[in-house]
């Protein structure tokens, strides 16, 4: 008989075996709990949208980054969602003036991007999105940053591990104009600044010359993306350090004050190189980076006023953040926050592992296990035929059960022996009291 073809997961995707799924659920749980604790409500949208939803604002160039398709025999072109903001804006537009303001929504959907897979960037990934519609700056910004920081704290990260790099597109536009960039070339300068870390120096210089900048201005532009400042120092101090007029950065002061009020300022730095590549961003933009500098951004976002109106909805202010699981998992793993066993330590631990030591115990096991599960307990048992207690206890320990329930002839008298697998202590407990005992 010929061997069948062996298939692998498509490049840029992942298989989630139980330990990897435990890591994913661990991260999702922190995201969801932080969202709910901060007053956000969960939504979801379709896995694919009309392609026009993405091109209406970002232009036709985005098509090369998407997985797009046409239904056989149909004319409409669709795309697997590469991000959630357009879907959220479409949903908000559909609600129109009936939308309660401010609206705070979150979602944890799967996204897709047709790009070259590399460390920290895959073609299929999970992303947490938190958005506030109807709140002006800087209220919307602190509302979306707060759950982000709360989730990172609960996952074990602190401001010594992760920093928020903030900027303001209007302020950076002022800096660019002060360098000599004319108004209609500011978007191109944004794109160049956004790609600073990914362009060879000679290519950066060539593109800077195309913007009409001389060598000195190009070097100052390069310097914008290489300097970061403590936001706590205030806009005036940052302006002096950058040798620019303070009025160019005065838009940062309300944000600085709002972050200080929420106790988030120690996480934040001003980074004039943060402009975010997506064209729909307006005003404040930000990225969350691990301080070691070895990974891509953990999260990013900003203000996107005008996007909902562009989709035929009311003209409402909006701000959002997206945090992917790929980079975050790498950061947590590098810091030993996922354990040293590839996620096995995060898998659910059984309340009890039931072991039959003889034929009497084996006869009582199915009903006992079913009853304990109906009582709300996580219960497992061996499917092996062995009666070797040592081997069965080893199986119980490998799945990290808290207790082992030993069934033997005593089951006919209505009792079982319960062994605490951490301390080794054991005692006889009546079968009718077993659920209450194991649940404590």
C-alpha cells in the first residue's frame, strides 16, 4: 500500500496542541477580564468583509497585503479581515445615532495578512481590540490604554518590561514642516518615518531627498525616530531637547495630565518616530514595545476620528488599540512567565483523578466520575487496564490532579480513600460526601 500524502499547516499559521492552547486561553482570559473590568462590552464581526471596506480609506495598495477572493459565479470581491477597526467602524455606522455614547467595545478575533511570515509576524493571528467611540482626546486614549496595561500587569509584566511609546501626528507634522517638508508631502514623510527601522540608511536618504530635504534635514529626520523622552518631563522640556518651538508639542499636555491621573505615566514615553502606517489615524498614536528592543510592537493604536463618517455613519470621535498574541507570547516566554514546560503548567488541573484498584472499584467508577462531574468538578480517570497503583498515581501527577480517589472493596461500604497528591496525606471519605470534600 502506498503511503498517503503528508500535510503540514500552511506557512504562517499555527497548530495549537493542548499546551499551546492553554497559553492562548491564558492570554485571552487576561484580555477579556481586563476589558470587562474597565467597562468594555464584547462584540464580534464576520471573518471576511467586502474588499472595498479596506480600500475605501487605505487605497488599492492594501490589496497586496490581503487574502482576497471572489465567490464562484459571483462578482463581489471579499477579503479575510486583516484588522478589526474597519469592521467596528462599519458596525458603529450601522447603529447610527442610536449608538449610546461613549460606546466601549472589545473583540478578540482571528485576523489574516498575506505577508512574509517572520518572527513576531504571522499570516494568521489572534488580536485583542479595544475601542472607544464618542470620546474626545485624551479621554478615549486613556480609556483604551488602561485595559491594555491592566492585562499586561496581570500577565506579569511591568513598566520595566514594556513601555508605551506615544506621539501625536499633528505635532509630528509640525516637526516635519519645520524641517522643510511641504504640506502635500507630509503623508509621504509619515510613511518614511514609519519605515525608518526597516530601511537601509542609503535608501532612507534617497527617499528623504525625494521629499526635498537637504542632508542636514534628513539627518534630523532620522534623529526623530531614534530619540525617546519621558512624557513626565512635559512638552516644553521635550521641545527644548528637540530644538523646536514648544507650541509644536503643546497638544501633548492634556494627554500627559490624563495619563498621570490614571497612574499610567510611568509606562509612557514620547517617541516622535511613532506615526503608525495606516492612513485613517488622526491625532494621538501609540505603540507598546518591550523594553529590550528585541521584538516587534506588542500593541498599537490611536485616534481615528472621521472613519465612521466615511462609512456613512455619524461623525464621531473614536480611538482604539490592537494587541496581537504572537509578539506578546514571545515576550512572556522570554521572561519565563509561561513556565518552562511549553504551557503545560497553564493547562486546567483536575480536582480529582479516580483510580479503580479492583473489580469492585472498577464497577463503581463510571457512576462516581459522572456524579462528580455533574457536581461541577474537573475529574479524570485512567483508560488503562493496569491496577498498578504506582503507575496510576504517576498518571494522576502528570496531569497535575490535586487529589487521587482510590476505589476498592470499600466502595461497597460507601467509602473511598482520598489521597492529597501534594502532601501525600490520605483519608477515608464517604462517597456521598466526596463532591463537597473535593470541592473545598
